[in-house]
């Protein structure tokens, strides 16, 4: 079934300045919506953004049947608009859908819907260092207070002009302070930690609020079973540089397989860096940072791109500074590689770029 386009093409009333856009608060005028009812997906439509009118008993409100994805479109110097690795998000979306007992979305349609929406909203893709953040989501909307899977769903995609995710990062990779969450855990074996369930993020909000009170903007989660090994952050994967080698925890059913995580591993190997997926005990990592064996740490995610970690703080208040607290050479090198590919300044050797359209100026 083709995508119906009922949207007009708009352009922003004033030029978008990616250095001042607050992440997550600015939306483009149109969105994509496809409803599921009577056992099948209905007509996919791009049209003006609208509020949803949902029954207060909609399953998403009570039992959290909600999943999402995050990917980005970039405006390259030539005016070409591209999306970075959308097929990985399509695949992971269906992994999440299966885990939360939701209907799968055809992966070709997922990518086409993102591309067609981005093309429609093309004048809202800020130039470098900005991007257009794409947020596909699915929610169970059937009114039912019985605990069971919804029989009706909305799959929708919004787009948001974006600058940096962390307002503390004003240029380049930047760096942020991170709290080690020793008392709150985001995932357990057999749970939903390896999929993008909205509830995973709900469970991380209280400790993120606590972190902010302590001067940190993010948290680092540990394995809930052993309370000893590092897993990931609240929406990003984590890497460390120890004696020139790049280290990250191996994937498991408690860690989300990040698209940027996968990209960083590949880019590091392309750059001749030894990149190792290995269990990392927090006690050893903190000792290695204190002794200077670990010189860099970084958070990697679609929204955050690659951001340096300036310090780790324990819940008892000890602050362990990482290297010089500024992004180190490997963080900067990887950041410039990924950004170079996304903005078309470095060749896309791995076929990560999906072309959407080329920007033509319009009269406002
Ligand atoms: C993303 O990076 O796309 C996420 O979904 C994580 C969230 C912190 C915005």
C-alpha cells in the first residue's frame, strides 16, 4: 500500500539555528500516522500533526504498551538530505514490537515512511551541526482495563529539528558529568532492556532527576543481578579508552544494541583501533580512571551522537575525573569520523547513508 500524502510543504518562518534549539521541544508541521485495527494495518498517511483523542482506558496509559525509535536526517553541504542507517532502526523496531506483543511494521515501509516524511519536512533539516531527529513510535490504543495486549495500535513518526542533545555541549563532541547508578537498575535478564520499550525510560527518570541535583546530566547503569558490571546509560551506550584500546560491554538481553554503538565499533576498527566488547566491572573501571590507565570515556547514541564523559560520580558523592575532563583524541577522532560521514565530508564506505532528496531553495 502506498503512502498517502495530505501534507503541505512548509519552511520555517525564520532560519533554524541548531545552536539554540532545545532538544525535543520543536516539531515540524506534519507527521506520519498508520492505524492498526481488525487485525491489519490501515492506510499510511502523512498529514498535518494532530493531537490524538484517546479513551482514558487506552492500554498505553495503564500497561505501557509503547515502543519507539530514534534516527536522524542530515543536511549535507551539497544540499543533499540523507538518513543515517534507517534499516537498523526498522529491524530493532520490530524486535521491540515482538517483545511487547505488538504488530510488526513492514521494514521497507518503515524506512519509506521516514524518508517520505523527511522529504516533506526537508526545509526543517538544519544545516551542520544540526540534524532532523526522527521519532517513530507505536502505542496500544484500545480501551481495555483487562491486562492483555491491545487489538488497536497507532504507528506514528514525528520529526524534530535538533542541535545537541545535551545543552552543556556547545561545540564538537563536548563532555558531560555522569552519575553511577548504584541503587536503581534499568533492566534484568529476560526483561525489556534490549528493546526500546517506553517503560525502560520511565524507570530511569527518577535517578536522572537525582543525577541532575548532583550536577550530572546522565546516569550509568549497572547489571541488576551482580550490581558490579557496567551496562549502558539512560539512552546511550558507553565506551572507555584503556591503554589505547576501545572497550564497551558486550550486548546481552539487558543492553540496547545501539546503532551508534555498532557504528563506533566499525569506525574504530577502520581507524586501526583495537575495539573490544568485554565485561567491565565498575570497581575496576573507576580504579583505572583514578590511576590514569583509562584516559577517555564516551556516551554514544543517536540523540547524543558521541559525547565525552568528563567525570563519573558515585552515589556517595565521590567525583572521579576522566583524563583532562575534555573529550580526548579517540573521542574527538570518532566524533569527526561519524559526523564527517553523516554530513558527506567523508566517504560512506559501509553504505550507511540513505539519500532522501536534494534541497532546492523555496520562496517563503
Ligand atoms: C536516541 O538516542 O534516539 C534515544 O532514543 C535516546 C534518548 C535519550 C533520546
